[in-house]
């Protein structure tokens, strides 16, 4: 239902589909490597991570202006073809002018545990900024070699991102510059209102790091934990090399 309504260089061209009795879909073959193929050599240089992130952000901007939210953005669902990122696998996507069959049929939140946004965990599938959160996870992985929330299994583990920020990227990889940490942590804000308003704004910052306004996010060195009373406090965790990260 969704793919035939999409056009442009950032999605596969739809060719044909079957019916409910013989379900199938035929689409354009995309000749390109997935972002997942890059994970073997992470962490990437900040400029390379930023350039890849900008390509993905432009692809998100393109589908968002066509009324679609991907809702399952992850490295294996992004192919790099020339200068463009191509998004694939719209099985969990939502089109704001079509019935949301995924939400109607699912008994709880659906997504990929490492990349799902906080609002998706709560059952909200109508905010394009959910895709920006997932892109923040990808950028974090490309910049540090780690996923900000690990590989959580099950909804109870997914819910931890509702009250706990990730370890700041610069605490995991000192080579991450302040501008890139600022962008990543802004994408990973629990509250969608605190993220970028649009994918286009995110793409601009990734392409112009010298113009990124730095806030307290850029200098953060500790993970923050939000208590049930919504207070914020610092926490220490173990880093991958066994040393404590404040």
C-alpha cells in the first residue's frame, strides 16, 4: 500500500504486487552496499559518519514530505547508491493518509529493539521525529562502535530509554568532536520536542559542523538517569574496557 505512493531516488521503484491470496511484491533492484556493511570498521572518522548521516537524513526528509514515516530505520534497511541513501523495508511504516494496519493488528509496540524510539515504545507511531531518533542510534554506532542502548530484548528492556540517557559518545570514543556529540544526543532526546524538528534541519547540521550551536550536550561526560519523580541525577557505568565512566 505504501511503496507505490513513494517516488524519487531514496526509495526502490515499485513494479508490481500480488493480492491477499498470493502476496508478493516486485520492486527495483538497488545496486549498493548497506550501511550494515560499514559496521565492520567502526568507529568511523567523524567526517565520514557525518556524511553518511546526512545522506540518510535527506532520504528521511524525502519520505516524510511524502507522508511516510519509516519506523524501522536501522543499518540493514539503508542502502548507499552513489551519493544517495536508499531506504528499504517499509513493513512497519506508516502513511498518514492510509489506515495504520500495523497498529491495528499489533498487541504492543513493534520495532527493532536497539533502534526503536521512546514514543514507539509507548505505542505512538505518528511522529516523523521517531525516525530521527533511530538515525541518532545509527550515528552513535558509526561514531563509537557501540549501540547507545545495547541489544535490548523485549518491551520491558526497551522501556529503559524512557528514563535513561545513553553514555555520551565522547565517553566511549574521545575522537568524537563536540559538534557530532551535540547532534547525536539531540537526536536521542527522549522527548521528541527536544530533537530536531525535521530531517532537513538535521541534514544541514551534519553538512555544516562549524555552524552547529553547542549546548550542554556537547560537553556531557556522564549518563543521566531520570527518576520516577522525573528528577535527573548522574550515574556511573562500566565502559567496554572495564574502567568506570562517570
